[in-house]
C-alpha cells in the first residue's frame, strides 16, 4: 500500500473524529453519503476507510460550508461581543480549520504571518498541518541587533497600528498567508501588509475566523470563515 494513500486514510479518520465533536453521526452520514454504521466504525474503532471513502470524508468535511457552520456553533455572542475562544482554544476546531486552510490555499504560501496575540493558536495549527513556518508580528520592537522591519498603518491623525518582525523571518519574494482571528476595520491587517511589502515579500492571501463588514478585505484572496455585515 502506498504510504501516501495510507496517510490520507489516517488523515480522514482524524478529521472525522474531530468533526464528530460538533456534528451528529446522522449529519456526517448525510454529508459524506456513507452509511451510519460505517461512519460509527471509523469514528469510534480502529478501522480505516478505503481510499475512496477517505476522499469522500475529506471532500465533505473540509468544505467551506461545513467548516463555517462548525465555527458558528463554537462562537458565543454576549451583548454584541463575539467570544471566539471556543474556536481558538479548541483543538478539534483548530485542526479542522487548519486542514481546511491547507486545502483551500493549496500550498500557495511559503510563510504564515500572524499578529500577537489572537491569531497565534490558529497560525500555529495551520503551520503544523501544512509544514510551512509561521512568523509572529510583535507590537514591541524586539531587542536584537539584527535588522527589524516595521509595518505602520495610520487610522487617524494620532491613531496608528504598528508591528515588528526581524527582517530575516520574511525573505524577499516569499508568498505570505496572513492569519488573524477577528477583523473589523482592517487596521491590523493593513499594518501586516505594509510590513510584508517592506520586506520585499508578497502578501498572497488572508484568512480570518470572523470578518465584520468589508474594510478588512484588503487582498484579492481574502477569506473569513464567518462574514458578518456591518
């Protein structure tokens, strides 16, 4: 048996078991087109799906609609405040989103850039799933002697957002996937794009968990798992 096929079958079981934390067996069966008894065996026993069934599981459970619905169930709203800790602190939610991101962006990024602190857990998970290194943009300039790049976005006469990254962490010409948890006005994302361009790298794509309004859509390839008009 080719190792790649075996790995994909194992991956399908891993994703299925995480999805089962949010979806009932009947829903997973409906999504995948596989019998309830088969889904139950894959999710509770040491049984691997066939190569064909693994593809059905991966295609169904890693769709944008399914991932967005799972994220929506994990988010809580209190008096207009969005609590997304049910996503960013949940290993099963993070695994599903990171596997979706791996499929969605299809290897078209060489680095993952995230701001401290909200996007770190998701960026870390995507880095593990994709095997692509991540970089954390800091709000305070690092106390190092090597060159440091800053990205600044002015949102008013006396209001600005700034982030710092050591220059060596964003090599020239590299394609960058920006990851964050929540964005409304896009001030943080604007500063990160400025930082990437100063480094001579390419801000290729962007993924946020929740995006409100349209101001955060700063790249042609910008995606939010949950989009809220505002």
